């Protein structure tokens, strides 16, 4: 009877210890802020993905040509 | 490449709101949020001026300075973007912005402010480029497709210019010097050609007695 009681106490104390230790493994719920620094996810440059596949020069050339489409003096000639 | 900028030519803007419509359509902007809008000064008075306003992607952006959770960042092209996963919808950026660019969707029936939404220069946000998640949170990423913002490209009078700051400044400079200023900007000679305009040598001579 006593040994059975001892076993219950041992199991209960073990479970209690495991429960308390679980608190130590809790992940932080808030972000560790660094004042004045961007805290979000990193972004990739616009030329990283297809169709440019990392070719920055090609992307810049395309954007430059595209920008000139807004210049009607160049589009229709003056 | 310098920094991406918008430039609105108030002499050309006709308040058609094409830029506003293009932005809403392209980015599937929710009801109640206007990333871009047209402001008219002296509406109805002769000499009224309209200008299309959105996030100006400031070089020293006040929204970035006041954000308590530091969710703003500036891309290497000079576009000011933010991470909606971090935004807490506090509205500080709205108070700090001189252009009223940050917008807050009405997330609930009682006017609870949602996460901030603003013009992204059609550059998406911190998600995989051209992914479904990026489109849902930030709208289309036209820069990654080698295109410019829809508002500027859709502008019928090309009042709104968007792109590399140096390039659009050069376009505007050429335009302003060509059209002149004051009374030269408007009128018959501007609309139908000026006397000093060079005539093409291949053009046939006008028939005598023909209509002018």
C-alpha cells in the first residue's frame, strides 16, 4: 500500500517537474526589437526572380527603356 | 540606377482619376482604401490645378522614423515598403506622412483599424516575388516583371511620371522647356503648331486657296 502510494507520489512529482520544465522551453511570444532597424522579413531585389534571374543590368536596361515610353517627344519624335 | 520616384505634372493632369482606377484594379486594393488619389486645388475656379498623390517614397521617410515596430524598409531602388506581418495598425505613420499615403482598411463592423496599406510603387513586399502571398498582401510586383507602376503607365496625358528619378526629371525638363511657360503653355499655337516649328522638307506645298 505504502509502495503504491510512493509510486503515485513519484509519478506525480515527475509529471510536475516535467510540466514545470516545459515552461523553460517556451518560445518567446514577442519579437526582439532592435531600435531603428527593420525587423521584418528580408526582401529580394526585383531582378532576382524570372524573367531576369539575377541579371541586374538587363533589368535596369528594361526599366530605363520602359521609362522612356513616358517621353512622348521620344516616342513620336519632335 | 538612382532612386524610383513619382513626378506629377500639374499642367497636364486633367483629374480623370485613371491613375486611381489603374492602381485599384492592378493591386486589387480593398474597398475603402485608396493608395493613390487626385487632389484638385481651386476646383471650379479658372486656373485650377490637379495633382495625383500617393506615397512619394521619401528619401528620409517620416513613416519609417515613427514606426514603433520598425516594419518599414527601403529597397535598393529607393522604394519604401513595409512588412504587414509586423504592422500593428497603430496609425503613427498616417500622422507622420505629409501626403496621407498610409491607409487603413476597416477590418471590422466597428471600424477597427487593420494593417496599414500604401503604395508599393508596384514593387510588392517582403514575400516571394510574384507569389500569391505577395499579391494578397501587397498587390502586384510589376517591377519584378520589368514594368513601371500601373498608375504612371496608364496616365493618358502622361502627367504622372514614374521611374528612375534622374530619367523622369530629364523627361520633365525637356517637356517644360519645350512647352514654355505662362501664356505659351496653352492656346492656338501650342495646340496646332508654332510658327517656329521646323517644316518637313518632304511636305507638299499647300494648294492655293485651300482650307487652312
